């Protein structure tokens, strides 16, 4: 997948889940990368925060 970043551009990667775990990660074309993992079944709000953390890491 290639979700948009808040500063423009996109990152390439994907998230994944299995009961009790959730991940988000990928890299931009300029070699910025970030990965986030939680070891719980996250709520929708937690998933949105994870996306925000990944976006912030790639945009700074």
C-alpha cells in the first residue's frame, strides 16, 4: 500500500495484525523508514495513533 504522508508524498509498506498484535511500517522513496508494533488488540483510536506515529517519524 502507499498511504499519503502529512507533508506530501507517500510511503510504501503495510501494516498487519493477528490476534493480540498490530503493526505499521514502510519506507519513503528518500529512504526514511519507521515501524511500530503493539502487543495488544488495539482499538480504532490506537490504530489511528499508530498511523500518526509512523507519519511523524517519516516527516521529520
